[in-house]
C-alpha cells in the first residue's frame, strides 16, 4: 500500500518497522518506553523550573544544565511519540518530509548536546584551574555566546543531511528497519551512489564527536594535574567532587552514542535488534539520567526539590485535618470552658468588694 507511493527518485512516505524480530514484544516494550518518556518530561521540566525560579542557581554551570535539559526534551520528543505510535497503533507510515525533518533534528540536537558538554568541561577547567578569574571569564554574555555557537554548529553541520538524502534514488523499498529516521538507516535503502553520504556522515561525526572528546579530555587532564598539586586532601576531594556530575553525564551521553555509531558502520555481524536497541538507549538514557545525576549532586537543586515535596506534603496533611474536623459531628467537639469572671449576670457586674 504505502510501498506503492515509491518512485524511482524519492518516496512520498517511509515505513518504520520498529524493532525487527521483536514485533510481538512491541506492546510490552512500550510500557517501559512510555514510563521513561514521562520521567524525561517531568525530570527535565523540573530542572528548568527550579533553575529559573531559584536565584542561587543563576550561574553558568546551571545555565548549561538548562541547555542540556532543553536539548534532551527536544531529542526525545522528536522520536518517542512516533515510536509509541508504532508500538501501540502500528502507525508505521511517516511522510518523506517528516522523516527528513526528524533526521535533521535528531542529529543536530546530538551535535548541540556535545557542544554543551564541551562548554561544561571548559567551565570546570576555569573554575578549578583559575578560580580567581572565573567570575570575570564565565559571564552571562559568554554563556549566551556559547549557547548560540552550539546551536549554530549543530544546525550548519546537519543542514546538508536532508539535501544529501533528496539527491538519492530509492528504487528498491521504502521500509526502514528502525524506530526513527536515522541517517545511515535511510541511506542503506538507496540504490544509487551513496559514497558522499557515507563520507560526510563519517567526517561530521569524527570532527564533532572526536574533536569535542579530545578537548574534553584535555580539559580534564589539566584539571587532574592542577588538583593533584593541591596540598590538602580535603581540597582535592572537593575539587574532584565538583567534576563528578559532569563526568557522569559525559559517560552517559557518549558511551551509547559511540556504541551506536560504530555498530552501524563497522558492526556488520551485530544483529539488527541489538543495534536498534542501542540506538534507542542513546535517546533514552541521557535525558533520564542527566536530571537525576545533577539533582542528586547539586545541593541547591536537591534542597529545592525536597522543600517543594515537603511543602506539598504539609499542605496535604493540613487539608486532611480540616476535612476530618468538618466531618465530625457537633457532639464530638470539646465544650469550651468559660471562666466565671467573664460571665455577666443580668443585672450587670457585681463588685466583689463589701463596704464596711
């Protein structure tokens, strides 16, 4: 049916298979995926709200965390709703333009996230290696420029992807054995020369991911060298503690991405379901774990969340107490005892002094 829309140049629609080989388990897989999507929305929106409303968190590292949360929300929203439609309603068809748009946003947001992680590493480097200059170096203007640069780099590098796909001929099939329109998964459907797509995709990934990882590694090499020169053990532990959250986020973000990248290009013997699951973990794990890591490790965020929870609990208890009081019959209310000296007889107050 949808395959009839296929033309020798460009298909009007594509069909997303989901996870090939696990079609019967789609409905069961959708339960944890839906739960994770809800957690992603709640967790990242909570981070954005707390940082926006807490003046103590208006500092560069928290601004980068807001960028990270916004990117995670965008990347997960680009893919997970369609994935759940595939699992629940068998809605596998996706418009050709929508497929190209999904491809662009997924890969450009990944590039933006890598740039933000690099900016966070530079923030930690200046904070530890040049603490006296930190406030003068990492100003609000510099943070805004870094954010704009991250968006511009991701947009410019990924803009050729849709045009490179449009130049291909799809004369075999329009069925994508994947859960979303990943670049290489779509390129494999083409029947013409795809060397340009392969070369550009590999070059962009190596330039961005490789370059960012190189500078992040260099930043942490300099950080470790500076920390080890500190004479106090407590100072060294405190310095390493300020970097632990960022190191966790780097590992969470890059490890699934690198696994997905290398298995797609070099893991020809890896089973397709394994590769697709790895590709989806890359879109699920960082958005879930980033708010948890920073929420646990950042004292101000942790305290603000606990304060909101405790306030809600106290309000609920007070409402419950008033409700129980209103439901009690009048006979169960204690009778107030009025002091005798407050009672006035009909004739007015009587003086207790007796005239002799």
